[in-house]
């Protein structure tokens, strides 16, 4: 009986070493279902037998069964991970598409109002009304930006220059604004959360020249005398 069992084991072991199951075999040729069935069958037959009570052939067979079982689990985990990657990619792609769609839909009313304002130039509408319409469109766009978390960077004159939020486009001497402070805003900046999408382009005040100070002093004296 033992001899027959050993022969069967020898046959199974030889079969285990066939193509596609060795250590150097290509992964795609591994039969996942067959390995799982064999590993499960082998573990149920001799799970209660201690290793020291097994012959060398039986111990080799047990180790090969454990190897196949671990490899089957690894293959399943790899397949699950690849499926997860694919689902994540599809979800990210859909999220980007939904985001673009939401922004475009939010901009549609503002674009409609802009078209209406531009159409008024052919009807003799006063310039003041056209400017008022353009201001309305600009305010609507700012509201849309605010709805998606975008804030406008537009410092007031006299505000301290912040290199993280402002970009010095020009420098100009000033008697009214302290050096290193904002004189005027040329281009608004924008932030999205903590991220600066674009710094505000500003004119930064510098120390006024002696000639400017003298001229300002003479003007003040003339005004006082007058």
C-alpha cells in the first residue's frame, strides 16, 4: 500500500515539474484553477500529518502543493490589483470629464450675457449701458469661479508686496505708497485652495527721488499760499 502510494506520489511530483509550473516558467502559462484544486486536495489529505512523519518524497510533494497554493493566491491578488487599477483609471477619467462638464455648464449663462451685451453695440445703446453689461458678466464669472473654489487675488493700493501672491511687473517711485508696497494692480491673480494658479501682476512702489520730494513740497506750499 505504501509502495503504491509512493509511486503515485512520484508520478504526481513528476507531473508537478512539467512545463509551466517550474520556478522559471512564464507566469501566463500557469494554470491557476488546476493549481488551486491540487493545492486544496493535497492540503486536505495530509494536513494533519507532521512534517517529520513524512518521507522525503511526501515532504517534497507537500512543499510543491504549498508552493502552488501560494502562487495561486498571488495570481489572484495580481489579477484583483490589475482590475483595481483599471477601475481607478476609468473612475479618474470619468471624474475629469464630469468636472469639465460642470465648468462648461456654469460658464454658459455668462457667455450668453456677454453675447447679449456685444449685440447691443449695433442698436445704438449708450456706452454706459454696455459697460454696465460687461461688469455684470465679469461679476457672474467671479461667482462661477468662487463656486468651484477659485478666489481672486487683487490687493488694495498700499498693501504689502507678497512674493507668494504677487508678481512685480513694474516698479515706480511714489510719495503716497511706502516702498515695497503695491501701488496698483495690472492683472488679477487667482488661487485654488492653497495653490496659486496665477499671481497678481502689480506695480510696486519705490523710494521717491529728491526732485519728486522737492516738487511735491513746492506744490504743497503753493496750495497753502493760495
